[in-house]
C-alpha cells in the first residue's frame, strides 16, 4: 500500500503539470471514471480484507483505509460519476501552468505518507 502511495504521488511532486493533464484526461468521461472506480473498488476490498485478517494498529489503518476506498469508489466513482466529474473540473485547472507549488506539496505529503506506511509495514514483518 505504501509503495502504491509513493509511486502514485511522486509524479505529482516531480512533474505536476504533466500529472494534472493526465488526470484531467483520465477523468474526462463518465465511462473512464467508472473504470477507475472499479479498480478502486477492487483495491479497496483487497486492502480491507488484508487489514481485517490481522490485529494491530497497521492492520486497523489498512482496514479502515480499505473500507473508505470501497465507500468512495462505490458512491463517488461508480454510482455518481457526474458529480465526481464536476468536482474534478472545479478543483483541477483546465490548463495547468504557473505556480503549482500547492500541488507539489500535496505530492510530497503523499510520498511521505507512503514512506511511513512502508516503514511501519516493514516493522510489522
């Protein structure tokens, strides 16, 4: 899970404009949003199942995070993709340029969170 977080956010840290253009293209239609939602549902269910099979703080975090991903994927991405599309168009700039410092900070926060998950996952082994 930590590796996925690091790999997913490092591009936002290194090249935010290209990452935002890719994200805008990936969420340009409701069909694509539903496809992403189906993948998120599968990943969330797997993480929730893996977290529920063990005891401990890391397992609880994975279980809660997995169930949150299942809930968000089902409600926002699969059932109401039009609402998600409207939110994305509001938040993400249509043509990313200029000062993208806040997007880089978000990418850095995601990388740090992923590294923390990797660290605690290695300790749990």
